[in-house]
C-alpha cells in the first residue's frame, strides 16, 4: 500500500478510559548512523492512530489507508500490523520526543530518543615529567570528539578525585597536582566516555625526585662502649636519585664517604658526636642525623686502705682507691650497702668512709664498689676489727687450800688484742701471764693475790683479786658392816670411820643424801646408820662423807643387797609347737639369792634350770610345769602351761614366669609355698604393701598384679606365708622396670677448627642402657656413646645425629647437634729489620692467616700495651718501637682469638744492640748467612 503525505492539525481531547500502551526502542541512546526500531507492546488493535515527532506528524493510519506526515524523513517505515516505527541511519536531528497517539481505541504513549556521537580522537599530554617533590606542580590535559563527553583521570587502578593538592578543571579535561610528592608518579591516564562508548589515553608516568630522608643505625646499640669495642655506624636514605653520603666527627668533616663508617679498636678519646650527611644532587636537599658515641675505659683495680689502727671510741677512716675513670662509689659492710647516719659519713666523692666514734658493732668486712658507664669492680674485703679493753677483768681461783698443795689462779678480761697479765702478792710481782700456779702451800701463803691486765694498743689497764686461806685435810674414810647378813624384815647397822679433823658426817644412798625416818636413824655423831627392820627398798650403794672447812672425803661404796623370795613365779613359752622343731620354755621368780628350777612334763621330771629346750616329736605335747625354791628362805612355788602341736610352712618363693617388666605395661608376681597356708602377705623393700590404684591382689593374696608399671614400682618384693605355728618369707624378687630411651641428648662443641677432631657424647635415660649409633648425612659413622670425628678438612656447618635404642622396650630416640667448622689460625711475628739497633725504630708485624675476633701482644708472657714509646696499629697487627732501648729486650708474641681458642705465635726474642757492637753482630750475621749458603754446596761437592 502506498504512502500519502498528509499535513494535519489535531486537537487532542483528554477523555476518560485510556488503556495502557508501552513503547520499547531497540536501543537508547542511539549512536549516529545506526537503525532504531520503536516497538509497541501491550496494545489492542489500533483502528485510528498517529506517530508524532515533536510537533510534527510522521504517520497516520485509519481503516484502509496510511498517510505520511510532514515530519517524515527518507527511509522511515511503519509496520501497520504491529505499529512498529523504524528510523534508518539516525543523526543528531533524530533526537527528541516520539509519541504514539491512538484515537480508536483511546491510548497514548511517548518515548524520548537520544542520538549521540561516539567518543573519538582522545589525546592527552602533560606539562612536564621530570619533577621535584614539593617544589613542582604538574598539569595533565585531555581532549576528545563526541557528544556528550565525560572526563575522568586514573592513577594506576585508582580514580583521581579533586581535593587537597589535586584540582580538576574545565569539566575534568585538566588534572592539576600541586606540590607533587613521590607517590604521584602514576601511571596516569585519561578516560573519556558517554552513554554509548568510552576510550582512554596511553599511560603517562612522572619521574619525581625526592629526599633524602635519613636514618642512622648503630651496632651494637649501647648507651656507652668499653674501650676496644668495634662500633659500626650505617646510614640509609630514602632518596631518588640515590643520595651520596659523607661523615662528620664533632662538627668536622671526616675523610669518609659512603653509607657506613666503622670504629674499630676504639679508645676513650674517640668519644663524641658522629654525624651522617646525605645529599640529593637533583633535589639539592641535604639531611643529617647525629649520634653521640661515648667510649669509656674500664675500671682495672679497686682497693680499701686505712692509715691508723681502729680503736674503740676514736675516729677512723677507710679510703677507696680506684684505678680508671669512676662515676660512682658505694660502700658495703658484710655485703649490705652503707648510708651516712649519726655514726658514719662519706666525703671526697665517697672515696673516704669516716667513722665518728668507733664501736664494737663496727666490726665487719668492708668493701667499696666503683663503677662507670661500662664497668664496675668491687674491692677485696677489708676486715675491720675494733681494738678495745681491757674490760671486765676477773681473777678466779680457790679461796681455800690444803697445806702442801698447789693452787692455780686464772685471770681474764674482755680485750682486743688479748691483754698482757701480771700477778702480785704482798706487793711483789710473782708471775707474768694469765695463769699463776703456786708452789706447795704453807700457812704463810694465805692472803690476797692481785692480777693486773694491760692492752698495749689501747694503753688501758685493769685489775682484780682473789683471797686464799690454807687448811689441813680429812683422810681414810671407810664404811663397815660388822659381819652382819642383811636379811629381809630383820635389823641391820653400818659404821663410818675417818682420820683428821672431822667436823661433819653425811650419809648417802646411791649418790643422794640420806635422811632419818621411822625405820632409819643415826647415832654417835652420825657415825652409825641403823635399819629396823630391813626392806627391799633399802637395797643400794651406801657411802659416808667426812668434812671440815678445808676438805672432805667420801668413803668407798658399800653395796647393800637384801635377801628374799621366791615370789611371783611365772612360765613363758609357746602354746603351739611345730612337730620336728625345738621348743624353749623359760621360768622366772623374784628371789635373792636366785631360785633353783625343776621342770615336769605330765608329772615326769624332764629338766633343771630356768630354761628348758626340747625337740618336739609327735608325743611332745602336754602340760609343762616349772617348780622354783630358795635354799635360804626355804620357800617354793610352781606354774604350768599346755602345749599343742602343728606342722610348719616351708619353701616360700616369688615367681614372675617369663615376663619382662616394661614401663606402662601389665606385670604379675605369684607366691608359692608348701605346708598349711593360712595367710599370705606381700612386702616391698621390707614394708607391707596394700591394694591401691594400679596394684591388685588375687582373692587369696597369692598373686600381685601391676596394671601399668611405672618407675616407682622398682624394689625388692617378698611374700610371707604363715599359719598358727610358723611363717616363712620368700627370698627377695628384685623388680627393675625397663624403660626408655628418654631425654636423648648430644653433648659436644658447637664450633671447631679445621684440622682438629671433635668428640661427641650421647646420653639417654634408659634401662637397660641404650645402644648408640651415630649418623652423618643419613650414613652410619659409628657405635657407642662416644663418637670421635676424623680430622676436619672442610669449613662449613655439619649436623651429627645420635640414635639411642633399648633392646628390651624396642624404643629408639634421636638427638642431633650442629657443628660449625671454621678455618684454623696461624701466626708469625716478623721484624722489619734484621738487627735491632739502640735509638732506632723497630716494627714487629703479626702475620695472621685465618679469621679471628681479637688480637693482642704479649711481652715475657704478660699483656703488652701501647705507651709513649711504643705504638700499636689500629688493628693491633703492628707494634712500633719509636727508639729502641735495652729496656725493650724481651720475648714478644702475638695472640689471636677465634670462637674456639686463643692461638699464640712462636716468640720473637728482642735483644737491642748498641752501634759499637753492631759491626761484630753484623759480621756474625753475614758469616752465618754465608755458611748457610756454602754448606749445601760443600756437601754436594764432597
């Protein structure tokens, strides 16, 4: 059907009853030049309708025909069945509002179509790429064709947003970064897009120079360093391009470049401020960091001295003498610190401890402790002993003595040091010394004896006295019984006799004074002692003591023993006896003299004496009777017991079968015995054991079971089987629980020198003892607890493995130890001249091969140090004598240390030669050299 152009003007009347119609474009927005279809959905057949573009009509249809409106453009099509509108090759002018207006039935729908130009010709450039941090500003500019356009900038994977130092200008076309930093290097790119396309530029990267930002590291890091310490200073700078470095000491530039500066074999005069300076040649910036290094000599000696003797009640000073720089001094007494109080004070920087007034409580061991930043040292103890006295002088000795005897007087006093003593009698000096022993005394020796004590240090003296009186003694004191017999319940007397002047007699029983009572009395000035009558309580040792003012004497003891009995007859012995064994009965009665004994078995005499022993046959049972009698008192008494026979227990032993006692496993012991067994009990190490956790008994106690053996179960186990007449204990079963190996360890050095051999020892806690095997690099190299390596030939780190194995428990355990093999040190001392001439210089060089940690020199086996005449090189390898003297003669050696040991060179013997002797020495040396050259030639010729 053809299309007709129709220009119509419509008046749209809005009436109720419109139904819903939807318009769906094939795409929107739409690129220029593409085709677009606007589809109509959800509609009923439209009898009459129009397509409008803005105010212009594109198409109108009604039954039987379609008209083309004034807004129609070439190529536009209408599908009269679906009412679909097609726009070919759209341009920007095709953008606008498209309306479907249905007149019958009534409906209306519209859609805004957006035709856009794709993004193209995207370019970007940057104002500069070589920049300096914080100094420069950079501008990125982006341009493109297309509509509409949106611009965005990206730094790597992040989107750049405005803020702070960052600005986005001209709708985002320009990116401005003010005061660039090192983090602004990019890469940057510009992204341009609209609703239908997007394109980005190539990446742009900035080269931003920055720094230096400087840090310094000191190793080791300490507040102060002991002289001789090696100190390593290093600087690092965050800088682009890389910074250059130089070093300063106390503000003065050193001849040192680079990021590190090392101080070796430091001395105290190298303390100061060390500065690292870094410079960036592009940013023209400098950075400096400082570190104060303090190097201090250690304290080498501390002693305590005094200038006077310490005397009680006087002032006294102790001095602390320190060799080396000192920061502080503290005093100690008996290990506790001292502080100033009302008895002591300190002055001269605590070097002097002053006592105001010495007291005995000041005795003790005094030390002073000196310290500086790198060392401390405490003196040997000064033993302060305060001298005093003499005080409390006393004289001791007897006040009474016997004629012709000698007496001893003693004198003592509290004094330090000990006092000197002198004795005086009747104004005359009779003895020097603390003890005075007199000659045999007479009556004329009675009187006062005086002791004088004197202290030669304190200059003080004191005296004390003893008064002596001389007398005649008592002698020949005895006790007699006058041929009487002491019979129970009869009277009895004892008599005391003595020579000399007896002033008093005292009786004693068993060493205690005896007093009279209703049975005992004394007569004839206590010389006669009477008992009426005697009782058993009177038994005992009786003595009499005769005395006067100057002496006393005690008689020999008289042993009074009262006869009586027999009383309380008893019999003892078993009530049950074992057939085939001996039985012993004992009979006793209280009687003096002892009773006589007769034994009866069922009224038949079978023995005499207090003990009856019989072998028990099958008819050995019955009633046993003991009869006692006293031949002096004529009394007798008897007692009996009944003996029953039984068979004994025999052959008791403990059996473990074929078990092995292994830690943490089940183990059983059995008790076996012959005879009538009534009871079994178990013992460990002689002590009864009872059921407890892990240990059980069978119902008749014949079996002892350990549910899980542990080491506490070790011991000697016995079982005891018994009945009414006998018991027997088995021989001990020695239970030793096998275990291990546990706690396997390897002991040996961790560092060794090449060319040496090393001994490793392997230990493990095990029963029985473990078997040991040694492995290196998974290969077995030895057996036994000790492994000695061959000579070590290679430098490096090695691992030695020991395996411990217990053949009973079947368990093995490993342990290992790392060994670091280092190069051995070789030393040689080399002089710089053949003949050491007096007043000339000499240089000794220590030629060292192998790595070492420290090097020092010995002279005559003593440490050799620099002086004003001798200097050492920085690394101590060279010793220089400025002007030789004979005082420099000696044996010189150098000593180098590594982690293994110290190595000492062969000695160089220095003997300084004066110029006058140099010619002969030189001639001798030349002659010796010629001989060394000629002797091999002569030997070859011969």
